[in-house]
C-alpha cells in the first residue's frame, strides 16, 4: 500500500514550506486539499503541478473511503490544508482515522502551525498549554465556553479571525478578569506581523484604539489561572464593572 503524508504548509511566509514538504508534494500521486484553487496556487508557486482532490468538512467521510482505496492500491497521497498543519482547526481527521483503521501508514511532514508559532513568541508559561481552537461564533455560547475555562491553570491558545477579535477579547476580559496577562499574535510570518502583550483589558484597548490591529488573523494566548485566581477574578470583575459604567 501507499503512504498518506500529512504535510504542513506555510501560514503566510512561503519560505516556511520545508524542502521535505516540497519533495513529498512533488512525488505523490495526488494532493488532497481543503481548497484546491488555493493549493494549486501554492504548488504552482513552486513549479509543481499535481492532481488535486477536494477535501472539506462536507465530503470528508465520503472521500475517505475512496482515498483509502487508492492508498490500498499502492498510491501515495499527500494531505494539506489551506495553511499550517492539517487537522489543527482544519479538515483531515476523518481521512487520517480511516487510513489508520485500514492499516495504511500515515506519516507527518511537520511545519508551520499558528498556535505553536504564537506560543513560541508569547513569553507565557509554555510547559503546559491547552489549544482551544475557535470559540463559538454566537455570544452566549462563547461566554459559556469561556466561563468554563476561567479556572484553567494551563496557558490557553485561541484562534480568532478579524471579524470578532474585539468581542472575543471583551468576553475573555469578563470571564478571566481584565488583568489576566495575555498576548495577541497577529499575521505571524506575514508583512504586518504584530505581537502585542499586556493584560486582556490592555489588549482590548489597543485593538479598539487602532483599526489596523483588528485586521488579519490572530492567535490569542492567555496565561492560565494562578492559585489566587478566585481572588483575582473577584477583584477583576469589580474593576470591570466600574469600568463598564464609563463605557458607551
Ligand atoms: N491549520 C492551521 C494551523 O496549523 O495553524 C490553522 C487553520 S485555522 C482555519 C485558521 C486560523 O489560524 C486563523 O483564523 C487564525 O486564528 C490562525 N492563523 C492562521 N495563520 C495565522 C497567522 N499567520 N498569524 C496568526 N494567526 C494565524
């Protein structure tokens, strides 16, 4: 049988595609991609042209069976997503599960991942961390999720898009306390890469003051709750309520 190569692609800077990733993409029978147009552009930038198979949330189960059949017939395939590491807030896990269940070798070609890149520059405790991915889009569900994380002692990593970054920071400040240390990593490896640190309230103020800081893609890194979390949270909530009186 062939091998399913799970290949990380850049999160912005094309220089981050590894030589081994290039070699793998050059030699596989086909590349399974989240968005074939996007991946065709990436491949053509490197002078590669490979057959592409579309793989997204809605067809993953159906595609998995066909892909496993191709692997069993001896073809090797690559799995990529639009950016970074497949399966990390991206499609792919059903295909990987199906391949493993069929006894196919699944081998990683590691590379960029926005969460790990953010953690590596945040300067917050990194020995234990929890990746939370995207928060729910709806306000009530988002606040509920955050309230359940308020006592978490590990460093927390969140993905966020430009549409909701201020709402997310606002809800985090309310749930974790405005004084909780945090880092906002924006547009990593890209032209407007910015890494801001401070407290949740401080970051919210920076983002609200400068529309440019609301553009692009974000990772929010939040320090975990300390032992004195309850006391700090109570104090934070008190300050926040006071502050809220002066907000429009
Ligand atoms: N699989 C990807 C990875 O390994 O990081 C993540 C894909 S997820 C659909 C996209 C989200 O990742 C964005 O909304 C943002 O939160 C984060 N992200 C991706 N690229 C980024 C970058 N260059 N800088 C900051 N965050 C980024």
